[in-house]
C-alpha cells in the first residue's frame, strides 16, 4: 500500500508531464522573479515611509505574504488553465486507455501544483524570517502563518482543480459554466490575497474578519479537539479530491461512493467538532451543514441511474473485506445507494437532535435543530408529483431539475405569502385575517419547501417547538419510505424499457 | 482476438450502434466503413472501453469489456481521431509520459521508446518539440503512443484523415507491418481505396447496423449480379454492329456505346461465358482491342451498399 502510494506520487506520469512542461515554461520563472522583486521593492518603499520605522518587520512580513499569495494565485491559475487544456485536447481519455487510474491522474495534477507552490514558498519563507530580525514580529506567528499557508494552499488548489474539471465538462450547461467561472474569478484571487494578508491582519489586529476563522482551524493553542480538526481537514481535502476524480470519471467507473461517504463523514466530523467546542450555542452551524449537505446530495444524486456502474460492481465483487463490502453497499452509486446514504444522514440528524434536546436548548435552538430530519421529505415531495407521468420515471435529469426548481419556486412563493400574512395590514385587529392565516402560511412554508422552511423556521415563533421535532422526525421517515417507492417505480420503468 | 456480439448503444432516442456482431482473428486487418454518423467511432470507443454498451458483449482475447476493462486496456492500442499532444514537450518526453502512464518498468522504458521510434521513423526527430511537427509526423507520434504498451489489438479511428498522399502511403506500410507482427488491426477510414489495399476484411455499417462483413473480394463479388464488361474496338465504325450482335445474345443487358470505339454492357451469367463471348465476337469479324470485366472500386461498393440501405429506409428506392 505504502509502495503503491509512493509510486503513485513519484512515478506519476501526470506529475512528470506537468513538471516537465512547467520547467520548460520560461514565462513562469520570469513571472515569479518579477513578483518577488515587486514584493521586495514595495516592502522597501513602505519601510522608508515616515512613521513606519518602528513597524518595519510587520510591513515587510505583510508584503512578503502578499507576494506569496499572488504567486499562489498564479500557480493555481496556471493549473486551472492547464487542466482546461486537457479537456480541449481530449487527453483524459488517452490517460484512461493507458490504464491510469482517476486517482493517479488527480494526484499527479495536485502534486504538480503543490510542487510549484512549494518552490515559491521555500524561496519566500527565508525572507519572512529575515523580516523577524527587523523586529515587531512574533516568531510563533510567522511559523503559524507559514503552516497556515501550507495547509490552506492544497485546499484552494483542490477547489480550483475541482472547478476546472467541472467547468470543462460537456454535461455542465452554459449558465452553470459562467457561474462557476465568475465564482472562481471572485473566490480564488480573493482567498489567495486574503490568505496572504490575513497573516498581516493577525499581526496587527489579533485576527481579522476572515483570517481569524480560517487560522483558528490550524491554531495550535487549542489542542483539545486537534485530532478532530486534523480529521476534518484531511477529510475535506479527500472530499475535494474525489469530487475531482468523479468529475473526470466515465459513466461506467464513477467515484460516487467515495464522494457520498466523505460527504457523510465530513458532516459527522463537523457535528462532532461543534459538539466538542461550544454546544449547543454552535449547534445551528452543525445543523445548517447537515441540512444543506443532505438536501444537495439527495437532489443531485438521488434522481440518477439506479444500478451501480459495471466497473464499480466488479470492484465490489473482488473485495474480500467485509467493511469494504459494507462501504460499497451503504454508499453505492445510483439511486438506491443515495437512499442508503440519506438514511445514514437521517440517523445522524436524529442523534444531533437528541444531543441538542439533552443540553437544555432555547426554543429557537430546539426548533432549528430538527430541520435536517425533514430533508428526505423535501426530496420526496417534488418527484412524487411527477410519478404518474411515465416519461419522468426514466428521465433523471428532468426529476433533478424539477426538484430544484420546485424548491426554489414554491419556496419563494410561500415566502411571499408568509410576508403578506406577516404584514401590518393583515395583522391589524379586525382586518378579518387574524392569527390563523399567519399560522397556515407558516405551516405551508415549513412543510412544502426547504427554502421557505429554513427562513420561516428562523423567524416564526409558533409555540409548538417541541412538537415540531416529532413532526419533522415522522415526515423524514415518510420521505425515506416515499423515496424507496419512487426508486422502485423508476427501476420498473427502466426495466420495461 | 476481437469478438463483438449483438452490440447495441443507445443515446437518448438514437440507436448509435444496433445489434452489431463480427469477429476478427489474430493478425487480421479489418477496415471499418460507414457514412458520417453511422456509429463507427462509438463502436471503436466501446471496444476501447471508453463507452459502456447499452447491450451486447465485446471480448478482446477472450476477456469481456464488462468484466476485465483494465486488463483489456493493457492489450489495446487506441488511436482516436484527435492527437492529444502537448506544447513544450519533445517527442521523447511525450512517449516517456505515456510509458509511465502504462507503468512500464523504468529500466525497460528507454529501450521500448527507442524501438517504437525506429519502427515509426521518429528516431531522427526524438528531441523535436511536438508543436513543431507536421500533421503526418504527429500522426506517427500518435501511432507510437498507441504502440507503447505493445498491444495485441490496434483500434485506429480515421488515422489517414488529413494526411498527404506520401504520409498515407507510409501509414499503409506501417499498418501492414503491424499485421505481419501478428497484431490485429481494426481501422476506420474515409479513404476507401486505401482500405481495400491493406485490409483482409471489411465491415460496412450504416445507421449503426451491419450492412456487410467479409473479405474485400467477397464484398465486391457479393455486390455484383454478373459482370460489367468493357470492350474497345480498333475500328470505331464497328460499334453499331457490335451493339446489334450483343443485344441478340442471352444474358446481356444494358449495352452502352461510348466514344472512340468503347462499349460497355452487363453480363448476367457465369464467368466462363466471358471468353466464349469474346471468341464469338472475334469470329464475327469485330476487331477487338480490349475485352475485360470491370472490378467495382470500394467507392462503388460503398455508394451502392449505403445507397441501397438509405433507399430502403427512405422508401424511395434511390
């Protein structure tokens, strides 16, 4: 296993190709030296400004960090473009035919981006420690910033790779591509620059709005839940890694079970981490994650091919280990596998809800903690309306689109209705529309769409928070049974051709 | 070596490949012909394990693409209709990259790459950048890439497309050499005359369905009902007399006098009748300079076969 991993990294064809191309690309080296020179020049100018004499160290450190951030952005942008070129050249299928596993391809890409980043990092970090000699800086902070960069960069690299791999796919529609490109343009430079500047803010303000939350993840001061933090970080990286693999996977050889498993385990670890830190005050953060993860997972992967792809089935047959077989069963690609994963999410939601009720929550915490229980019901609600129509049973894309459109349109419609019911005109005594209109609007919003349920659940104080949990528990179970029924009907339709 | 049974691939409402079956032995060179959109590329991609069939089975060396796709990939050399090359890489780097991808042992890599470059004639330009190569050279590099794992079956999708006549001749020579090495070659092309020269077998498909499969001679023979005969007379003034002579003979149809003493007619009879007919014409006093049955070209075969299917489908009998 260790040998295979080492071989996968050091004798990786993709890594060899990308590094060979990188070393032959002189523009890149010129750009790096230019950036470094620019950073140094700006630092020197800033240091010579009146009033900055006492803060030479932090200023130099800040600008070196910014240079590093810019360099990281250039590396990521080049990785992004290189990956897009692979799609336009249609080379991924040549790697596939060469028997290269999807993991090896993505690992090669990620490691090549990291190697390029580390090249710049090791060129710049010595200057950062030189900045320490200028005074005004804490040595531990420099080390922590450097560690933060090293830890955050792989996440951003994986995220950008994931976007690049999805944007170029033919199955992503044009508006989705435009949205993803806009998100990439906004997000990646923003994060890269903030990553660099965050350390500067930390140095001056003890943690900025962005820097504080990101760097607290890697803070070595709080060691109580360090194992969970590391586990969350590793799982999140793996999740992005397998999302990348799944993006380039041919239909017969998907990596859907890894994606589902990691979505579940990241959610569970996040709940555990929140539970360890500040429960129940932080519980909504865990609950949002659970609710959103199960809704998105279900909406995208439940209306899907029913049986796992052939290569995945063969891989499962060859497995001797019971745990691996169970893993294959619980997170199998296809609708039935997604249903099992949603069931696990439901169980996790029950545990989270019970944990919240045990800790004596406020009525609002109690009401919001039961939300994830209802996710299967929302997933069931829109496809069931289409089940009488034969065409919908075989068209998974239609089911998926209808689910998402239903959530959005019905959700917005109910919110408008609820807003009207909440308006002063309606609530005026003697208007004829007293409390029960508001109650019905709230009830519809809570039951019919996750969008309206989320918003109305936050603002509405019905006074039945304790019974809301039971209602959501039951509706979630009904949703799971309903989803099983839908999957069986779709299977029957698929077999009848 | 390659066995395709009832292969079907459906994209939405389109049957790209429809119940296709054929079999190739080791060392066979099979030409794969069909009009655009006939399902050639889809069939080849399924054989190369890049697509999943809707139904049917494909076996390479006795192993199923459903059960052993990874092992089959090691036995196949696939040349798609695009190059997939990179800037900033030399020919040697490019092949080194694919040798790594195929997990060829580091010690054996250089030897294998040198051997393939010699075979494909790239040895002299090993350190030239890929972007500087001509189209013909890139196609050779593409072929080298497909050969890097020493495949038993070569699947080549339109390898001659866009090549100049010289490069096409060289490619033909390379394909014949591959067959002599015992490799099975399954090649599609639009340049039909070339295929008839290098292939042992032909598979013709249209709208995903098999129209004809067999040796080149079998397909050409199966197409014609009798023979198309071309006659050339020394004295063009005898043409009218020869027309009268021929139309009185049984089995002769469609007599068409041409210019400069040339005449064409169809003979719906056995081959033995041809020399007898020539003897009769000479005995009648016609000064015959040329008398030969015309062999239909692959273009004729292709046009007639696909024309028949289109006509049959359209119902216009075209």
